[in-house]
């Protein structure tokens, strides 16, 4: 299990922080590749689109731009609807994973010990 340093520990050195950022970037990239892959396969299978058109549709839906091709069958419309719902969650989750190390470091740097405030 991967953990961030607690508030009682020192802030991670910058080189290790950059390594953590890179690792979380790779996790985000994997999430995007899997999400686009699911969409590409689904649009190819259910929508009868070519691989390039299916990839294009999956990317456009995942980024929130909207569909490109009209789905003709009920199965394709149902897939497209569920993929759009999935894409919204996947996009927000990917952004959260990508920014987690920076957000944690920022909050860790802002932390003020309760003992320090009691002395003032």
C-alpha cells in the first residue's frame, strides 16, 4: 500500500517528490489508456465504426467534447450513454490521481503544529 508522509514527518525531499509525481503521472496515463481502449472497442463493436473513428469518438467523449458519429442501433446508443457516464467519472478520477501529490505537498507545507499556535 502506497502512503503519503504524515503531518508529523518532514516534507519529502524535492527529488523524491518529483519521482512521486512521475509515478502518479504514469498511473493517470494508464487510466486514460484503459478508458480510451474501452471506448474504442465498444464503438467498434457496438457502433460498427472503423478503429480510427472509434478511437476518435472515444477520445472526444472522454475529454467532454461530445460524440462525433451518430449511433444507429439501440445497442450502440446504450453503450454510448454508459461510456459517456463512465468517461465523466474516469476524467475526474484521473485528474484527482494526477494532482494528488501536489495537493498533498501543498497541504503538508501549510500545516502548522498545534503546539506552535499554543505558544503564541
